[in-house]
C-alpha cells in the first residue's frame, strides 16, 4: 500500500490482498489539519490489522475528519473497487 492511500484490506484472495479502496489523500484536497488527522487514522487502521471491524472503524473516523464531499469521494472509490472484484 502506498502512503496516502487506503485499501479495503478485508478483501483477500488466498494470501493476496486485493485493495478495493485506493483513494489518494492528495486527490481529496485536504486541509493541513485534515491531512494530519487522516494520516493518524490510516496509521491506526494499518496497525490494527485487516479486519472488517478495523475497516468499519476507519470509515467512521474518516467520516468525522472529512467534509461530506470528500467522504462521498472515498465511498464512491471504494464502491468502484468492490465492483471490479465481483
């Protein structure tokens, strides 16, 4: 996973992790405060491991940091990535 991106790491096939949600923080036009908060949220998520619970917690925390428009972009990208795997 690249810095500044988030993947739905709960999506796994064998030993290979399929990233369904890869939204670059740079594409969200974050404020410096949002960027700092999102980096902390992502670091915590990666440290927690790849589970559905950690993914849900990440999305809930991201929703609290981002504007509605920014969060909608993350959700849309995640949905797009999930559809590619189906």
